C-alpha cells in the first residue's frame, strides 16, 4: 500500500541536495563553489543579493544597471540578502530558501493533484512527472550513445544535457529538466505560491479564499510571469465559479499593499509583441508546431487532453486557465527575450501532467493489459528526465574567491560607500558586485533581457574608457554619475583603453600589484575639472 507521508522526506532530501550540491562555500579557503551549469545565472543573482547585504539598495536598483528603478522581481533575492546581513552565510541563506521553495512546490503538486482527483496515485504520478520531465530528450541521448552493454554506465556518468536548445542543435529546449530550478532559485517558490493560490481557488469553502488577493499581489515582487498566470486563474474562476466571486472581490483588498510597493519600487516597461511559435524554427506551420511540442512534451501532448476528456467534471475548471496560458505564451512574447516565456510552459506542464496522471491511473484500473500499458507509458514519460538528472549531479565546480581571500572585494567593502557606482571593464563576478556595489555596465544579456537600454550603456562605457585625456574622462564620468572607475588588463574585448592616461595621469585609490587591477576615485582625480 502506498504511504503518502513517505513522500515528504524524499522531497526534502531532493530539494536540499539539489540546492546545496549546486552552490556551496568553503569557509576555510573563502571560496564559492558553483556548479558550471548555474555559474552564468548566478552572475546576476549574487550581485543582486549582495546589493541588499552590503549595499544600500533601497529603493531597489538593479546593481548591474544603476540609474533607474529595478525592472526585475527582487523579493526573493532581497530576503536572501537581508538574511546574509544578519550574519547567515550567503550559501546557507540562499540554499535554505531555495530548498524550502522547491520542496513546497513538490508537496503542493502532490497534495493538490491527489485532492483534486481524490486519488493518491494521481498525486504520486504528478510529482514523478514533475521531477522527471516527459520530453523526448532520451532520443538525443541514444543518438549519441547507442544502446549497448555500457548504456547504464553512460547514463550514470553523463555530464552534458543531450537536449539543450536553443544553445545546441536539438529540437528540445533546455527548460524541462531540474537545472531550471537550480539556476533560477526563486522559480520554485514562485510556482509554489501560484499553485497555492490555485489550490485555494479550487477549494473555496475555507476562509483561505480571502487571502487570494494578498497571495496574488505578492507575485508582483516575486515573479511577474507568475503574477500573470495567477491573474488568469483568478479571472477564470471569477467568471465560471459563482461561489468565489464575492470572496475574490473582497480579497482583492489584500493585493493593494503589494501593488503600492511595486509601483513605488519597480519600473514596469512591458514588451508584449505578437510572435507566434515560441522557439520554433521558422517557418511556423501546423506540422512544425506539432513536431516541436511533441518532442518537448513527449506523450504528454496526447495524454493531457485524453486525461481532460475522462476527468471528473469538477476537475476540469483548473485545466481551462492552464490551457489559456499555453495558448497566449505560444502567441505573444512578454519580454525582450522570447526564452523567458518558458515559465508559462513550465507551469502549464505542472497542471497538465496531473491530467496525464489521471488518464494513466484510469487505464491501470481496467485489466492486465491496461496495467502493462500504464507501465510502458510511465517509463516513456520519465526516461528523459532520469537521463537529464545526471548532468546536474555530475556537473563540474567553478571556484571564485569571496572577500575573505580576495583583496579587491575587501577594498570595495572597506573603502567605498554602499551606494557607490563603479565603472567596470569586465562583467562576471566583478569584485565591486561581490561587495554589493553597483557596476555601471552589467553583462549584456542580463541587462537587455530585463528591458534595459544595454546598447546605450555599452556605448557610453566604450566612450569613457576610450577617453584620451583626463578632462574628457572626468566630464564623462561626472555626467554618468560614476563614483569609481576600475582599470584591469583583463578587460572585455569590446573596450579600448589608453594605458598612458590611466597609468600616468590618474592616481589610483587602490592597486593590486599581482593582477594589475586598480580602482580610481572620481572625486579625488577630478576635483579640478
């Protein structure tokens, strides 16, 4: 007999393992240990966290693009930063919040689906389908590693995702495996809060329904895509569930504090464009559309609608808003980068695969043939996810020093005001960022995809570093409201620097003789200009 309580410790172990495995900190060497597959995303997350830990980041500004209100949902990372400010190490703080959010999501998937269909096995299968994605990524794996006596060993020791579009030639995107949750640490909690809202809407007889507005409003600061998802569900339930209408209207008062905070701290510049097809390679046709989603969803593409058709009538309402989410995300782009639409499809799958689970349990109950068919279906739906989990487990570690052993970071912490803006010549894990200071020109993809004018900022950076005399340099620095300038031999290739100006006409406030990394105070060097 299946014992549901056994699911909880497994969920907690998996959550804690994934988060601590992909980010840790060596207190002896003073180094972060970050998995290679999360290294790039953490180049944005850690500076944002540290801006709340060591900086004076209120009202919030994006520390990789100072000068305007933040466009990114900052709530999760600000709480991590404020927790580190209370002397809890960053890795402990981030990993515990990440683990709690991811575990909460999995528990809610299990509980909600089991309660919705009144079947524990639906809950178990829904959770299983979430952990092990149903894409056909195993086809890509076996095309590179043909079946043989070594297959099991090759799966266990695999360190690369077989399907990782749009960054490789696969038709299957990179957004279905668990790497998406170890990278985007706020995503698990965001989905958990959204699913909690749907849980309350689906069972509105409890007084928790009056918290709906408050929960929905929190998503403005936690994850804007989830706010849209939650809004669609609230609207659909308001229209089709008369018993919730008055309660939802009354609960909307709870959203007002979040709306006020959002309007006074965030800058919304939505870019909603008609762009059908998500990441489907043009031309978009009925065939290319079907093929893309079949490879990415696997047999779920068939089982989800089949499960809906045989589902109890009371369960069907939850599928309607989920299908709306799937449709609109296939038609419109909601940010500069279409890739960001993946969140809508991830959440659609969370709801949709509950119906796959219901269909499989239904045929399992029929006869021996149904039991065999159900077994084959489950294997085909988790095989790609099983293969995909080993690249996370086997990922290499990238080390970088923190303030304990990096004098460049220590300089910014001890000698610059928390609100300082530093002109930087290189992007990732800049010492100023790790000290919670803002750098003038963050990594192009981050700033562009969040909706900032990355091109203008890079042009200004090139112009400042390309200055040929002190007067022009100082005028540009003051116009850009820059407090410190960093000079490094390892600058980005698009920057041209005239060393004579920096080495002969300017006096550094700090120099690292081993690396050539130097920092110049604008106030000290430009007082006479």
